[in-house]
């Protein structure tokens, strides 16, 4: 099945430019199309240093108040790194706040965020990453903290026949806490494998429950994503009610759908 390989592969693909937890830097950048009007962006300690990028071209089609972007509009950033970033949202003091969207495009990938902002950061929504040449697609739906996956969420990885999904807890941008991992069958002789238990920095740890779409159930023990022991249940040992108790329903992650009419954006 290659469970460990798929897990590492999915987690190694960068979902988006996340901010380091240690320190966050604020940059007040000019909107070139609107003289004396700035917007606010952030970078982590090991992240992008906007102050050194003198080739950035920023355009803004909305209003300006007290020297900063204000109200609904579209901000387009064309960076020398090859990224073109389009943000459509309501801005307050130069920062997106409330419902909106971000599209980050390069020659190799496209990242789309649709959801809500809070004080310039992603708060909750759906983030999709597509590799143009690799065929990789990643979809995260859930909550964010400092633009990092944190709280409840779901993470889906797909690439040319391979499919992997996790639903559960995230912390500081990584899978941490209780959750359910499913590696889907890749070929006629393969099978779906699901494990529910504790994760530490993206790796299965401790004792949890496993199941397959072939009707196999049991208990498995993992250490740093390596299975060290497993015990299959006896046939017909578990009733449907027991199965529901072992594999409880996962939290429902509601996708965002936003519309704009008359300059007002609403999401549901």
C-alpha cells in the first residue's frame, strides 16, 4: 500500500507559503497605482523579505483612507519571484478582513484561497494547490492561525492515481492530534486502508483502529509512522453500533461559497 510513502509525500508538498511560528514581520508596501496608499503583508522569520524586492508592482482599484487600502477592491501584486497574487476582499487599514479570495499563480503552480480573513490573515476557508506539470492537487478545508493550518480540518492529496486523505486536528501547520487517515486503493489488487488514532507532526503514533474496504478491522500500534504491531478482530466480532463508536463521524468541514454584488461580498 505504501502508507508511509504517501503520507510523507503528501506532507512534503508545500500547501502554501506558511509563516514561521517563531516570529512574524509586518511590511507596509505601496500600491503603485494609488499614490500614498499602502497595504499590509506579513512574512515569517525564514520567509520572503519584501523590503529587498524593489521590482514589485502593485495595483489597487479601490479606495484609500488614512494612507491605507480601505473598502472592497482588487489588489494585484506582480513579484520578481514569478508570483502574481490577486486578492479580492474588503480591506480595513490596508489588511483584508472578512470574506474574500486570493489567487497565487506562477509558471509551475496555482494556489487559490476562498474564505474569510481576520486582520490580514486567513481565518477559515478552502485552499487548493495545483501543480501545473506534476499533476499534484491538494485541497485543505478548515481553520487557520497566522496563515497556518490549525484546528479542525481536512486535507486531500491526489496525484496520477494516488489519493490520500486526512480529517482531524492540525496544529502550527502540521497534522497534530486525533484524526483519521485514509490511503485509497491504487490498482485492482490494492485496497483502501483507514487508520484512526493519534498523530504527532504528521506521523502516526500510539494505538489506534484500522479498517479496509475489504471488511478487515483491528487494532494497530505505530511509532513515528512505522507499524510495530497489529491485531485483527475476529470475524463478525463487531456490531454496526460498535463500529460507529470506534470510528465516530468526523467533523463536517463546510466549503465556502462567495458571491459579489454591488461591491458587497457575502459567503455562505
